[in-house]
C-alpha cells in the first residue's frame, strides 16, 4: 500500500481548516441571532437593554444582513421575534372581557406604541429602507395576533361601554396600515371594529353611519356619458352638459367686481367668471341634449337637483358674443 502524497496531505489540511472556519462562522452567526432574539423578547417583557447593548445589536444586524441568512431576515423577524413578542402581550389580556378588556387593551397599546415599537425600530435600524418596514410588520402583527384575537367586538357593543382614547387611537392607526397584497379579510374585520367607535366612517365599502346605514362610495360618477364622434354630415349642435357633484351646496352666486382705483367707487365694472350664463337659464341644453353627440345619459345616482354645471362650447361664435357683451357692459 502506497503512502499518501504531499499534495493529498495539503488538500486534506485545507479542507479541515475550511471546515473549522465554517463552523466558527456558523457559531458566530448563531450567537448573533440568539443575542438579537433575547434582546427583542426582553423588550416585550418590559426589560431594559444593557449599556451599549443597542450598538452591539445594530452591528449584529449589519453582519447578519451580509451573510447568506440576510435574505431570510424578514421571515425570521415575522415568524420568530414578532410572533413570540405579540403572544407575550396577548396572553396578559386574552381572558378579559367587557370594560376590563378595554382598559387592559388601552394599557397594552400604550406600552407597545410608546416603548416597544420605537425600540424595535432602533434595534433594526440597519434594515431601514426595506419594504415592508419594521414598523409596518410590527403593527400588522399587533392587529392580527392581539386586536383580532380578543373579545373586542363584544366589549365595544356592550351598553354603557366606556372606550378609552387609546383604543380609538389604536384602531385608527391600525386601519392606516395596509398589506402589499391589498385589502385582506383581516383588514375588513378591523374596519368593522372602527365603525363602532368612529361615526361616520369612510371605509372600503362606503360611508358608514351611526345608525348602521351604508352610503355609496364617494368615488362614483353621477353621470356616465356614452359619446361618439359626430359625422361630417351632422349639423353642428350644442355640446352636452357635464354635471359634477355639489354635495348639496348652493350654486355660486354672481360676483360683482369693481375697479378699486376709480373715484367714488363708480369705476368700470368687470365681469367675473362666476357670472357666466348657467344651465338653469338654458333649459334646452340641459334637458334636451343633441342625439348625434350623446347616445345615452344615465340617470343621476341621487335625486338632488343642485350642482355645478359647465357647458363646454366649441363654437367660437358663443365666446365672441360673450366678449362683445362684456365690452358693451364695460
């Protein structure tokens, strides 16, 4: 049996050295993970960080982001650190009901929002700029694990329930946090809770009032016009009137403007845009639009007759007539 060559001995020694380096690197990485884990859990347990510990944690986060585990950092933050921390907070109030639950939830939210959230952002400061942010992840976990997993709905609907301001603040802040995938079932559940403390409330499905009624969403056009280009053989006709929602406000009244430099206030009168002829004075335009221009005008979504009317005219004659009237009045 031949003895191993010097090259084989060199390769085996390099391999053993690489193995020892990899083991030491993994041990250092695991130690860094454990230190971050323990520090975050301590924050949820109302424990303070040691001296210079925040700086050490920031450096540890920076080192982890440079390793192969950096791409899994967000998953680890969600599935391990935030989940465990929220369970710690939830277990203290999970079995409460009624007013006791509302008061305990208000205290828990104040501690989380004022202390825990700011400390999490400080520990994971090197992760700043990545989406989703640490703040967004923490608020979403608070919503899903705590707010939606306690008997909050029953506590809010009880007679003579006194809702603390912190609970209202919590619901309003959480409803402003959205997931990248869009509106989820958990977000709609949260909106149902917000409706119980804020009235009226403009949610995903419309405007909710205190009596339980739901109005149409504000992003709805009152009129939909199906237009087609006029043929060259068609005779020129007046353009249709576009009606915008006025929210039951009265129409603008004419504004009389006078030249302030004139003596005794009897200067030349200037016409204002607000004094243009309104549609109420031209019923033929509002009530009988020309068929070649508009095929169909759908009925308004509501029955109010107020609104701002704009008549977009294409004929130069109308604008010239208005100019001549202005000059004659001046």
